[in-house]
């Protein structure tokens, strides 16, 4: 293009310029060849870099730029330094916001600091393993690919990766697990729709909310994840039913999401009168601990909860509200049983001795009323109420318990 421009310009200039034209043209041609030569010299370097990158990190063809990576905010101080290093490195390497990786790692294993089964060895009850809780068998399927620990040279169909270059793809290794999670998110199109990709990682709306909440806390400045809105209820992601009869929950606030998430993690545990966990609960102990996990303090017994919380009419009930029954040891004015509403006429309850904590319908069971224990918590607006029970001034809510992976049963499709 440069030579053509010179020639076109020269035809319109004086005779003196015409005499200099051959000289300028020759210089232009020489310059063009010089640029081409430099380009040829650069090609082996670029190709070599890509080949090394793919072999050492297992991410051939993925984005490697730093564009869009958020700075580290003050909220990230609680992340162990080795985890923070790999979140950031893998995020840049794969083009995945490092804060999303950190959010997943926090919710799944408190960044490797939990002692829950499957995090450091073995697997959880649904076949997920490692600090990022990636499926290795069972209901979770073998998303990792191959054995949990295998030579990096072994070709597998899953996301197994030797990120730290030690020759082993190890689902329990911090770097390898984080890179494997990044691969999974890329396959789920995280760059176009972060929330949908997180939902694919664990099919629960409250899980998406929790991960994005932590991602926001960890980011510095005014960074926000683009397209991080939750999947709409009309979309496939928004109306997926998890395994085990637990519906996808449209939680109205982060605090409610955290409380429901906690309750869902207790499903299948035994009922114990007076129990407040971690191995067994009674009805009021379960809902009290669920809201404690969300940073909201409520009374210990169903009678006290009914007496002190903001009441709402049945027509305005939504997930996170409590539903009360007279129960075997209570009355209409002093209820002896309580459940946590999760929507669609269902609740999570610790029912009675011999019954595991379960999801059950509250319709047709003689419910005497509902309360909103999260009314007045940070970021919420109480709705129109009936008899005005008082919730006092609960602490700011919305922070799910780190390391308590939300609804492991939701990993069946992972």
C-alpha cells in the first residue's frame, strides 16, 4: 500500500520529484523486504511459545490475555497466598475472571481449608473431589477424566490438567484443580455468560449467587463481571430441577440464598430433638443455624421464632420465609414445628425422630402462618406484613459459609 501511494502521488508532482521517484521506490521495496524478514524471524518464536504454552499448561487455543482481569481487592486477604497466586495466574492464562475461580474455590472448600470428605483425598458422597470439587465418578461423573491422579502424558477426555508442570495431573493439587475448573467454565461459555457457566458447574441458583457474591468481594476498584445476571426463570438454566427432589430456588436476597444453601446441605441428616448440628438437627435448630450461616440471628425455638419475627400472609410467601405448624408439642398460638420455605409449596424440614432432614410440601398440613426472619437485614425491604412481630436489628447477612459446597446432589450432571 505504501508503494502504491508513493507512485500515485509522484504522478502529480514536479519533474524534480519524478527524478527522485525510482530512488524512493527502491527504498520502499527494500523496507518492505526488511519488514518481511523480521516477520519471518519472529514466526518461529511465536510458534514455539504457543507450543510450549499448550504442552506445559494444557490450554491450547485458550485466551491468554490479561484484558478484563479485575484487580485484587481488600476482600481477598482471607484467600491463602498460594491459592490467590494460582487463581490469578490461571485466570490470565485461560481468559477466565480470576475472581470467579476464587468464588468457586471459596464456596466449594474455603480455598482448600475445609476438612470435608473429598477435598484432600477420596471423594464426597456424590463423587466430587479436590479443592474445586470436580467430578471423578459416581453421580458427579468423571468430569476430571482418567484417575484422580495420573501421568500428565495420559490423554483423557476430561478437564484434567498438569498446571504446575510436575508431570502429574492431580485433582487434589491446588494448581491442577483450579486449571481444571477453568477448563470446565470455558466449555460452559463463561466468557459470554458467567452466571450460566457457574450454574453449569453446580445446578443451583443460590450457588450462582454465592459464587458471584464472593467474586464481587474479592475484586478491587469498580470491576464488575459482565453478563453476570442470574439465568432467568424462563431459561433452561433457571428452571432446571436438581436431583433428589430439590427444586432450583429463586432466592430473593443473598442472605436467603445462603440460608437455603445451608439447609440443603443438611438433607439426609438425622433428626435429633434439641440438635443444632453439625450432624443432626431438630426443626428450629435447623432454621436457626441456616440463618446463622447467612449472618442473621434468630431465636432458638419455634415458639420464640413465631413470637419475634415479622409475619407475612400466605399470598406473599417467598423462599426464605418460615412456615409454622402446631406440632405435637405446640398449639396454634405457640407452634411446635417450623420449616424453611424454598418455593413452589415446598419446604426443608427436620420433621421427627426416624425421619431424615427432607424436602416436603407444606400444603394441606395445617400451617398456621409464615414469618420473614430476614426482614430488615442488609439489602432487604420488608413486605406488607400482618401482625408485626419484631426482628430487632440483625447483623448484615448474605455471606454463605465458605467451604460448605452447596447441594452436592446438584452435581449429578457435572
